């Protein structure tokens, strides 16, 4: 601990003793001290309340004091200043009482010397800091314990609650943790709908000391029944003796109901497909069969167990199987249904022609997870047609059309790339507007690296006023033309919402509503993450909102500290275009001169290296921290080079957009009306 220039306040009515303490501190070799003296308690407490002292020396027998009660009064004035009590008697009882009242030590006046006093001051300050750190840690833990959405508990092996948080009481329908502990004294009998579940739980704990996702039905206080999932571990002492169980509880009633509804839907679906006169099958993304109705099984002459997990190549000639899989791939890649005529060879070797309709299968998030096919025999009709001539002519036309289409697409992609580049900022605004770029309060730079001809990343810088800069960045799922079109759509929507640009949360909320309204008519949702912030030079603060986007980094160059923006805003908000009623909140943090705000898309750090290791967000923050003193442009180039070197193929697999804002000056600008600059 550095004791240089420690401020020591002495409250004592003996002038000779005060001089003696000054001489002792002057002789100390443990650091430099600055002594302040007061001969009255009230005057000393007034000095203490000003908040400049590092330690307090106080006589218990002050004429205007109240003995031990003086300690509490001093701590009320300055809770973080350690108190050393001075007395005339070497009395252990008095010393213990003083420590119980909150003093760090009790010193006998007649025994003071430079070594003793210096050491006592040093130890007192260290203990006070340790106590403060412990109290802060306990307050943080208590905050997590009481406000987390999952129930947290500790129970005895025989089924009594030792502790529980408010979330657990709420899940079980009790008014408070105390109400829960008072009413549930036998968990196996009082809580579980099936009493044997407690015995199963105990057996699993005895065998493994850990239980995960232990699902059970339980009674709430009002007698209603819900489903819960428990994650519990056994706590043992050093000798292996079981002390108690601790774990978490999650209410999974909605999930179980959804699973039950899904099972009912599946049963209805299978009943339907087995009675239809068509052949029906399903495949996964690996082109493997996952289901076949009985009619299709009979056609192949196999049971469903012999079909599931196999591909077309296991049942059809290679050329025919390849064609089937090309059609399947087109369905799963585009997300659109395909209707076609396909050849099919029966178990007896007879060639038949079937009408096929293939449609993509989606999961709950709208992602394609496979396809479903339905087909029926149209052999008689096909045999009546001139199959070879029509097929040859169609093939020739298709090849020519494909060649022309490819040429056209190459030309259009080149034009699209040029147009997209013009959508990005060609120059940055200054703050204030009439300042040169070198004198601007905010300075900007960026790097934009699309992986294809066009990309789905987009950003812009907006001059909201003479003192406020708006920075918007987004990342549309995937890359290519579709992503670029959605990015252009987002740009247009943000321009329409320019009047809301001062409040990031409001802007993202309305942007999400508008985007959902447009995308729901396409039948193909496009996930778009976005981050929008407003930097205010006059107020010295940053306002921001996040829609599922990677958290930007805030680098404090003065302290060489790098942190994530929005790390304390709780659970992340969803990406744009998914939930129409999503609400986005505005977060705030201070800005200081010399700070660098770094925004980016996930293509920057979601890079795979050797041994399937990923370049993480934490690794990115560390790379920035090592270069925090560099200019933003040089820092960006070095970080990009480091990540490319880390990548397995030394390139980025996804679009990369990187935007930086340097804070050069704050607080010396006057707000002005909003500019006409566009996002």
C-alpha cells in the first residue's frame, strides 16, 4: 500500500499529546503523513464529513463526547474512513468493546511509537478496504440472488428449505421465501405431484452428486399444477459428508404444453398422411430420409426403418438420385416449393413417372431444416407424350437461358456493388458543423469488407445537431443479393424515421415494426441485427440501443480500459424483423475525451482457426486493449490483420463492417438545430 501523504485526523483535547503524535508520525519510515488535529468532537466530526481524511485517531474520553458512541458517530460521517481508538488504560475488555463498535484497533497512548502507530494505520486502512470490498461483493451477490428469474434454493437431504430466493417463491405461488420455507417442510410430500419423484431425485444425487433438467410436476400453493425443471448439485465438506443440496428451478409449463400440442399435431399428421393415396416422405438437410408413409414404403419394397437415414443413392440409379438431390437442394436453399415431374424406378425395375411437389420444412425460428415431398403416378400421361424430343429441346433452351441469365446476373451484381458502395458514407460530418475534420469533437473511420459482390452489412453517421452524432450499424442474415436488398430497405426505413433519431430505443422499436410489416408478406423472414447510438459532446454521454447486435467496445485510452457497451442492460433484445411487438430500451454511459467507440458486425470475430477454435468477442477486446494508444485507423488495420492470421484460411467467411468514433473534445459546444444529413 502506498502511504505517501496520508491524511490523519486526530481528535484529542490534550495539546501535548497532539504534538507527541505529530513527532511520532514525522519519525515514521513507513510513509509520509499529514496530521490534522481537533480538540473537540463536534469540530472533528465536521472536518471528517468533508471527505478528505484517510484515517481517524480518536480519544474515547473527550469532554464533549459519549465514549464508545463516538465511534458510531464518526462512522456515520465517513463510513469509509477507518477509526483507531486511543485510551489511557491497557484494558482488553475496552479494546474488544471498541472493535465490536466498529473501530479497527485500540491503542494505548503511553505505548505509542513510530513503528506501532505506522503499522496500526497501515493495517487499519487495509482492513477497512477489505471490509468494504467484501460488503460490495455481498451486495452484488444478494442482488443477483433476489432478482434472477430462475428460482434458487438450498435444501437439506430430508427435504427442508434452508434458503430460497423471491423467484422460487413466486414460481411456487408463495408470497415470500419465508412463506415458502414455513409451509413446505417436506418437499417430497408437499411439493411433488408424484411423490416417488423425490425418491428418484435422491437416488440420482447419491449416484452422481448432480442432476440436470430433472422435470417434474409440482403443486403450487393454491393447488394448481405446473411443470418445473431442476438443476441441482450436492454440497459436501472436505471429508465428503453431504451437507445440503443447492440448485435452480425453472417453470417449464409453457414448454411442456407446447411439446404436448406438438405430439398431438404429429399424431394427427401421421394419421392423415397414412390415409392419403399419395406417396409422402421427408428429408433433412443432409438429404437423408426422416419419414416415409406406408404407400411410399410399399413402392420401394422396404420398411420405414430400412428407409430412414438413407439417401436417394441407396435406392435409385446414381444419375436419377443426383437429379432428385439437385431438386431437393434448390428447395432448401431458396425456401420455395418446387413442382415437377420425376422419374422413379419401382422395386420390380419398371420405370414410372410421377408428379412431385416438394416444399421446405421450417423450424420455429423460420430456418429451413429439410423438405417434404408428395408425389403420385402420372406414367400413362407421360407415355403419351413425345418424351425424348421435348426433353432435348427443353434442355437446349434451358442451357441458353441459363447462360444469358448468368451473364445478366454478373452484370447486375457488378452494378449492385457500385450502388451499395455509394450508400456508405463518402465523408464524415464535423462537430460543430463549421469545424475542420481535424478540429471536430468526433472523428470517424471505417473498414467495409463484403465477402461477395454485395454484402448485408450497412452503417452510416448522422449529424443530429451541432453537438450530437448518430451512428447506425446493421447486419442482415447471410450475404449476397437478398441480404443487400434488405440492408437497402433498412437504410430507407431509417431515413423515414429520422425524426426519432434522437432516441435510440424509440428508433429501433419503430424500425422493427416497419421491417416486420414488410417482411411478413415475403414469406421468408430475414434476421437483421442492429445497433444505434447517439454521442452527445455537450453532455459528455452516449445513448444507445441494441437489437441482437454484437456489443460495441468502448476503449478508454487514458486508463487503457476496454469495456462492452450495454453489458449491464440485462437480457439481449431480439434482432429486427422477428417480433413485431418487441420494445427496445435506451442505455446510457458517460464519454470522456480520448475515448474510442468501436462498432462492428459479427463477421469480424466469428472466425474459425486451428482445431475448430473460434476468435471470440473477448479475444477481440483483448486485441483492442493491446493497441488502445494507437490511432483508430492503424488499430483497425492491425486488428484485421491479426484476425486474418488467426483464421484457418486467412480470410473472413462473412461480411465485415468496422466503424470507429474518436472523442477528441467534450462540453465546449452549444446545441443547434438538427441538420439535413441522411443516414
